[in-house]
C-alpha cells in the first residue's frame, strides 16, 4: 500500500467513524421533535447536548492537536454538520466551532488561544464571532464598534447584529476599530456592559444583537490586529460558508426524502401521486440539484483540505454557497408544493426545513451575493 | 499503421504530453472548438493521421488495432480532446458499433468489419428511431423476415444522423411480431447501405442543414450472418453501451465550449459591466462547474471499472439543459446580429450566433429525450411508481 492509499483508507475510516457517531447521536434523542420544542426559546439549544457533542470530539474537529483538538479537516466537519442538519439539530456547532473557532485559531495571540481553544474542544466554552453590523456585509472589513485605550486596558462600545450562536455564548470574538485599524478582541459574556438580545429568525432560532457599552477588557484580550484580522476573518467566513453548504445539503436531503416518500404513499385519483409525471419530473429536478450540491461540496472540500490559497478558498466558497443556497431553498420550497396543503401546516415537519434553508441561505451571503462575488474574483476562462 | 504500444504502462503525465503534442501538431486549426459535428469529407485528413499513428481507436483493445486505453488513460485522452477543442468526427463506428461487434459479434464479423471501421472506410450511422418509435423505441416496426440465407427488410428509419455520409447502418429490427414483450422480438443487424432496396433521403433541419435522414427499406436482402448476438436479443445488445453513452453525452465539454464563446463575445461587447448579464452568465458558469464535479464522480466510477447506474442520466439532463441555456444567452447577446446567420465581426471577435443555438437544440431530444431520462430517474433512482 502506498502512502497516499494508506492516507485515503485512514481518511475513510475516520469518516466512517464520524458518520457512525452522528447516527448514534441522532438515535439518542436529538430529533426533529426536540428541535420543535426548542423553537422560539432562549437560547434555543441545550447546553447538556452541547457537552455531548464535545464528548464526540465534534467541537475539536478543526482544532489542531496541540490545542487538544482532532486536527481534522472540513471533510470531517462537513460529515457531522450535514448529518445534524437532517434532523434540524439546534446547537450552534457551525457558528461556534467553525466560524468563531476558526477566527480564534487563525489569530496570532498564542497565549489566549491556548486558553480558548482547549476550552472549546472540551465543550466548556461556547464562543461566538461578533462581526456584523449591517445586513448584506460579506467581509466585515470596517467595523464601527470602537475600542479605545483606557487606563492600560481597552474600552469597547458599539453594537453587533445577526450574531449566530450569540445567545448563550460564553464570550465573543468582537471586531473593533482600534487606533485607526481593525482588531479582533475577546470579550467574555460576563464582562460588565455586555448584553445579548434575541433576534428571532424565520426558523424559530434566534441570532443575537450584541451590545457593548463601555466594556473594559485587558489588552491581552486582543486576538489579532490589522491585516491579520482580515486574513483570519476571511478564512473563518469562507470555511464557514462551505460548512453552511453542508448544512444546506443535509436540510434539502431530508426534505426531499420526505417528499419522495410522500409521493409513494399519498393516493389521489386512485394512484400514488408519484406516478404523475408532473410531480415525478419535479422530484427528479430537485434530486439533480441536491446531487449537484453534493458533488460540488465533495470536490470543494477535498481541494480546501489539500491546502488552497486564500484567493482560491474565496472563489470556491462563493461557488458552493451560491449553489447550496439556491438548491436548498428551492428543494425545500418545492417540497411544500409536493405535499400540498399538509406541507403548509405548522404541524407537519417539511415547513421547518424550508424555513431552516432560508435562514442558512441568507447567512454569510445568499446565492445572488455570491454569484456577484464569484464574478469579481473568478479568473476568466483560458 | 504504427505498431501498437502499451500506453497504459506510461505514466499519466508522459501519456498526456504525447497526446497533447500529437493534437497540436496534427489537428487542423480551423476545426478547433467546432460548434457542430465534423463531417467525414472535411475530417478525412485528421482521421488518416490518427489511423497512421495507431490512434484511431483509443477505446479499442490493442489486438484489434486500438490503443487499448484503460479507463484512467481514456479520461486523459478525453480531457486533452476537450482542452484542444478537437471535434467529433463521424465516430459512431469506433465509439458504438465496434465495441458491440467485439462483445457480441462472430469471428467472421470481427474480421470483416473491424479493420475497415478503424480505417474510416466503413462509416457508420445508427438506425434506431422510426416515425412511430422515438422515445418509445421498443415499438419499432421495421421488419426483418428470414428467407433462406437472408433477412428481407421492409420499413423505415428516421432521424438517422449523417446516413448520407455513411456506408453502413447498425439497426434494430423486428424479427418476432408475436413476442410477449415488445422488447423481446427485436434483433440487431449490420447493413451495407449499398444494398438494393435501401433509399437514404436527407431531412433539412431548422438550421437549414442536412444532418439527419430517413432510411427506407423496401425488401432489402441482408445476409443472415449480419445478425449480431442472438435472434430476438437485439435489445440487450443495444443496451450494452447505454451507460457509457450517457457519460459521454453528459460531459461538460460542449457547454464549456459554448461558455468560452459566450465569454469572448461578452468581453468584446463590454457586457461584464451589465449586472443583469453578469448574474446570468455566472449562474451558467457555476452550472457547468458543478456539472464538472458531478461528472468527475461518474468518471471515477468508470475508472474503477464499475458499472454506471441509472442515475448517470442526471448528467445528460443537466449538460444538455445548461448547454441550451448558454446558446440562448449567446443569441440574446447578439441582439439583432444574433438572428442573422453566418459569421459576425464583434469588435474583432468573429462569431456565429445561430450555429451553436441550432446545434444545442436537439440535445434534449436525442439519446433518449430529457423527459425519458427523468422517467428513468423517477423509476430507478427515486423508486417512484410507474405511470
């Protein structure tokens, strides 16, 4: 066996174990009924379940081994996120372990990282990235939230919106304007002057509006400054976009499975409705969109995990986010149509998937925004 | 003909380099990125060059004068064809009927048909569709009645691509009208188009070209030894290559050519400043990118030597739909010039708007229409009940 073959089989073994762990987890009680129960509550997820996820090692998939993580790639993370999305698991694994986790991991403050990352891996720390101030922003390059030197420390004031995983977070990696540049600063949720207000979304989960009012933190809480912030954010955003793609894939897969199953059993005019071509062809078109999403995800994750330049990561992330956002919203919307009136009821699950897909599609840039970004970045054909 | 070498023993890069050098040297520049099929009359020189090199049959085994490429090398071959924009000559003989004869033919058939097919002396067309058997192919009625050592054939084929350029036709004919299932009374015959009683009549298509034909059989006598496989087992023979056909028809190659053309024109016309155009262009570009990823999945399956499942139909659906959308946008991009046939000089870029549009149009019809592919997917992939 060659080295690469050995690596490939070890890789698939790891992937198989993760798949199994997701299956076990789902069977242990995280199902759609639990997601329903937690709808419209604060923080909207269960900290005990979060601790279980950490036990499975999922919070540490992307954390290097020397920080206590598994040091694996987006492929492994994607397997877990796709699986959890199929049952609408409400815990903010992507927001905390990918978005916030990657921003922290890619920052330069070794001492602080050594404190935060192992705690994230162990499930003791739930971090959130608080970066966005305006809807539709794709890069967070110029925050208005300010950090000013104050008695040898820093004093922060301002507001962050659409903070995913922001309710129930133990702390925030906050982007701020500092000395005319940008800084990424760690702010514990318990610090005086920090508040997080629920921002309810269509899917029954709440993002947070995080307000900092004269919050004082030590200078040692600066995770990164200047261009290092931009680079860390870009990496975190693009990797998260790809993982949102995995979540959208899981979401549309389950909605389509439900629809196809329904088409086999629902009888009208004396026949299962799946025997009618108008519906059958619709289902095939949706299946095709799902498979395009899945093939793109696999190919892109493989390229990212092999190591790609930041520019290339951005192009690939936009490509995937555009496809999965478009396909995810379309498949889940048409799933309602296939079900007919029952699909429009709150009692039936399919609508939960539609609303989840809409929220995921909007997060970190929708299909249109990413096509525009792709157009601006992608190299021309030879 | 050059002596057959073991190309599979070469490493991939060395093989790719050799193919590349050959294409760059021998392939006629005026036919690069041709937006239609090549005709034998214009591509004879290219065919001969391939044959002299021993490269006329990349998919054929070496014992039959082919290159004997394994699936991995075959993919490289196809990639280089795509990269250099090498057009498809009338290659039905090499791609379709040759492998069928190798798999199901008698020794005598192999001896008689294979070498001239490789040389391009026998040019083949496919006689499947009939006036009342299109999507419902198994309803075909062209009849072959046994009379001594001959089949006597009466009936009509239609939409026979390039029959007027061909010397031979491979056909599905009805040999048992009493068969319980209509698929069961069909046989696979190889027929010389010079046989008395056969008339080929070209049909003008909406592009104004004569690419497809009607083929009439009026008591044409065909020797019985032209039967391939068993009598009444022609459906099995014809189905054998279907999976590969859908892989090749679902390749991103054709839409990629069209995209490249569209991009050149759009640049020449300054359309990348038009946000509306850019969004549509990028959506189509991503459709092709993601098709490529999907295609690679199936290529990997083929490379491993595994059979392709019915889900490969997806590739054809998406490749053809995307290809058509691109050529529609191309015509739109041309505005008034887009509907004027012939070449146009668009700020220094020469282009023909209508030919790609016409060329893409039947893509969703031939090789099993996209609706038929969706039926296949619904039944065999999604497991939906039949209608």
